[in-house]
C-alpha cells in the first residue's frame, strides 16, 4: 500500500471511529499505566488519593480552556498528571505537541526517565509509536497522527520554528530571559500556537518571586484554590502553612526534638480552631472542591494553586513538613526553597505579614451593630471607589482601644450623607451612641467628595494620604473653593504601621471586630505585608498594595479620625 493510501485509510478510520464518551480522567485511568520507574504506587493512573488533580486534568479536553496554569508544590502529582493529559491529547485530539523545558539537557533527561517509560508501559500508548524506531527519538517523536518535540528554552531558533496545538511549558520561571535580540522564551513559545484552533497552552512551575513569569500568569487566570470541609465547623477552608502547629515544649536548650515535633504537629482550622490530624486531611480531600477567587480572569484562562500540605503521602504529613520547615528555616536559601517548592508561594523577604489568622483572632464577644463599650467615641469613615463606596464605623474607649461596630457599602457618595450619621448603636447598659464625625477618602472623585462634605453640615471631612515612608503628622487644610470643607492629610505608611503592627499584631492598643464579621470584611483586612524595597540610598520598608482592601482603608481612616478627635 502506498503512503498516500495508508494516510487516507488512517484518515477515514479516524472519521468513522466510535466516539469515546469517557472523561479525560476516566480515559487516563483505563489506558495510562505507571511502572515502578515512575511512581511509588505502580499500576493504572489514578486520582483516588489525589482528587485535586481531576479538575486540572479535565482542562486538557475542555474546548473552552486556552491556558492552563499550575502553581503546585512538590510531591503533589502535577508532573504525572500533565503526562497523562498529554497522552490523552495525542490519542484523542492529535495536534503537534511542543514541550518546552529550561534547557535541552533537562528535556532529554525528562524524556528518557519519565516520558518514554510511560509509552513503553501502557499498551494503548505503545500502539501510537511508529514501527520505524528512528522516528521515535528522545527529543523528537512521530506518533501515528501527530508529533511531539522537546525543546530547551535557551534555543530561540528551535522555539520559533515549531508550530504547536498543544504547548507544554515546564518550570517557566527558569526559562531564558528576554534579550536585546530576542523576546522571552515564554512569549516565543506562545506565538507558535496562533494557527491552531482549540490550542492549549499549559504552564507549570514552582514560583520564585511575585514578579516571576508563573506568578504573573497565575494572576491572569481564575486563581483557583482547593477548598476542604473542616470536620469540626464544616466551613470550607484552604490549607495554609501558618495554621500548622506543634508543641512548643519540643524545644529544649535551644534545640528542637524533631521526633516530638513530628508527632505533635497538627492543623488548626482558621475558622473554628478545631484540630485536624493527617487522617482527617485525607478524608477531607475526597470532598474538596476547586474555588475560583478571581472574577476578573481572562476568558479561557484557568489557573490553579496547590501547596504540598494537600499531598497525601507520608513525606507531606503535617509532622514531616514541620520538621522540614524547622531544618530549612535557619538559612535564607532554605527558607526560600521551602516557600517556593513546598508552599508554592513566591518569595518575598517580609518584615510583617498580616494574614487571615491575624484578622480572625480579632473577633470579640459582641455582634455587629452593637457597641460593647461606654463611654465611647464613635466615628464613621468611607473609602470612595469607582462604582461602590465602602464604609466602616469604629468606637474608641478612653485608652484608645478600638472596636469595629459595623460596615457596609453604598452605591453613591451622596448615600453616605443620609445613612451613616443616623445609625444608632446600643451599649451594654442600653445607652444609644451614634457617630460624631466622618472622613471620606478624597483621592478619587475629589470634587464630588468636597461637595458631599460641604453638604453634610460639618459631619464629613475629606482625607488624603501621601506615599511617603516616613513622618506621622496629620495636616489640616481649609479648602477655599468649598467653604466649610477641611482636608486632613496623613502619611499612609505611618497609619498602616500603627494599625497592622501596633494594634493588630501587637495589640497595643488592640483592635476588635464583631464575632459575626463576614468574609468580605475579613478579606478586605487580610493580606497586608511590609516588605523591603531597594532605594538609591539603601533599603526601606513599604506596605505592599493588596487588591480589594477597601474595608481596610475605611478602618484606617477611622483611626485617623480618632487621632483628630483626641487632639
């Protein structure tokens, strides 16, 4: 039979072949076999122990997904899953495949030790191999209906000449950087998919820094987290490293008893404080769900984040990771590797980090809409946005301790005039208190804020922060064009430091929030980080901007209002 006739027969066979109704995961479980060379659990590919792999794996067959970004920790099964998904595409949606790795040497080693054994051990995959062994090499493989090539990112000529319907980019943070002559390897590779309808670009890597390629790609997508149900409060939570605790008594004479650390390590639910053991973690994995956290994701762009706490293996128990952390943290490189590889987080040298656990610890014994102290100075402040205004009401006692009483949003600035001054809060003795004054952030919609303050009869005043990293004085300026309007200026860095370090971290004086505080407020207060920044004269610490922190801005303004009142 001539080559043309053989090609025609294969084409007709593909057209009239029965449709495989199996999902990608089901197909991989039936057709992909892993040997001892690949895994500690040889046999058919399975997601029974790693259910978090199912959703990303299904993206290999989803026509609506154009980009798949995986920021996974070590020992989570990511590489095996990518191999299985690629095998499914080769057999069921054949298109040219280009697999890019940092260097050609790494690509050759991966092909020899991980990829080729997969085809040798799986009958369905082995059937795709050509009879001519010269057409199936380490770096270039011609299957029955498509081809796959491995390329090093340090070879721009190779990247620029390889069209791809499936583009796999592994360890993208180690790819060759752009130069004066060439754009980055990541962009060079992505350009090779433009001519293919339904092309899929898969990008994986452990992150390095917030400015690294994989973290930037992750932020473009859905930013999905694998949420587990707490066996105690039944809320869904993300497993976070700061919630892993072990007995402090395990340290004696300045040294840790690692056996006791490993034995006593457990997970503390950030919602209810309930303790998990490793068995409960594995049980919770079965009911875990992926939850998108970025409503502004690019269309067709799915991104997933998973740290090694989720892995069900003995090397990733709470105790084993606690021991690894204690051994790694004593050196800067060790701590950075733990952050990047195990927690799958970008490395930033952080002086202070205010996370969910810090904010949840502020919950007091009172409910939203009530005032737990008397006498009290009550203020209301608002962060002004493009389509919504976020406000918060805070009460202060004579020592300066602060209590968030209420919070909410309005659609217009003008709505604040009628709403906030009229709200009444009842104290434990039955006394009613109401806000004495308020501040509006005038950095956005300045003219409307000044106009609203003028209409408020002296209740509302304008406020604006500066980007300086030193100074603490609050300035006062009368706005001549708006009679009766006063603008208060402040150093944003100084008031954030007071709020997050003095009050929230150190409790001097403390800040409290209602016990029924909702997720939106908690999220708006969390995530603040004080990080070093290089300057021409050395180094300074700055507060890293956080998305959707409008409630934090409102609470921050309330503390400025208190400083104004007491002076």
